[in-house]
C-alpha cells in the first residue's frame, strides 16, 4: 500500500495536478530544493533556519527564497510537511502472520528507526506557533496509517477480543509505538537501543492481555 502515491504532494499543489509547463516545473524544483535545504540543516542538528543559511545550503539567492515562500514560517512548514510525507514512504509492509515474536521484532525495529529519524522534525514542529492545515493533515495521515498497520500486524491477537476491548488494546499499542512515547524514553536518558527494547516489552505486554488461558505466542 502506497497512500502517498494517491494524494498530491505539497510541492505539486500549485499545478493542481496538471502537467506543469517548463516555467512552473522550474519553480517547483526550486521550491523543493529550498525545502530540502531546510531538512538538510535539520539533519545536521540545526534548530533555526536563517534565510541566508537556507539559501547558501540550497545554492540559490536569498531573494529567490522569498520569491517562492512568503516568509520563513511558510518555508519551515513546507519542509516539515515534506519530511512527514517521506516518513509515510518509509512505513513498509510488515509480517501479518507467523510467530508473534517475529512480528513484534519487525514492528519495533521499523518504528524505532523511523521515530529516531523523525525526531528533529518533530521538535521543530513543536516550536511552530500555529502549524498550517497541510501539516495537520499529513500528521493525521501518518497517525492513522500507523494505527491501521498495527491492526493488520496483530489482527490474530486483536480478533480474540470483544470490540470495546479490542479498541483499548489497539490504542494502547498505538501509544507505545508512536513518537510521544519514543521521545519520552529518549529524553529520559535511554539510548535508542534501550528505547527500542522498552517498546518491544510494552508491545508484548499489551498483546499478552489477548491470550486466552493456556495459550500464548
């Protein structure tokens, strides 16, 4: 499943989905290059994005930055939206059958890697006073997709439960495999490896509540 292929990306909205002409395509490429410069600075550990630094990293003039973006807030929001869209592309299919240990291990490896990678963007997002609608839209899409994947991966366990209890366990699994929990563990001093281990333990504990007496993984 590749949901990102079915929706317009942030850099495509200006064309309305039409095949762009040469000028529009050059403009789109410039916008992408400038947004990618912000993400490059972000990945280098930068926490602020002066227009001069962004222009230098993108290899364009400061004037061109403000030709394509009304202000730096709009640019940062565009970059964060792009990073969230990239996150969606990294949520690859995982095993939905087989031993529980195998499924939990695959899930926690993928989530830990993605959550560690997205942390700088998430921290920048927290600093935005009023994120735009597209940021909120993509954030919701990420969360909904992540929860839907959990329901697929652990359908065997969840289907044993009545509907209300199934929802409780699913949202519990969601809580311990999304960024809020990850950041809590990491900011509490856990290494990425230890945080991944904690996530795995929490997932196993929640799934154990679905076992009937005398059954297990």
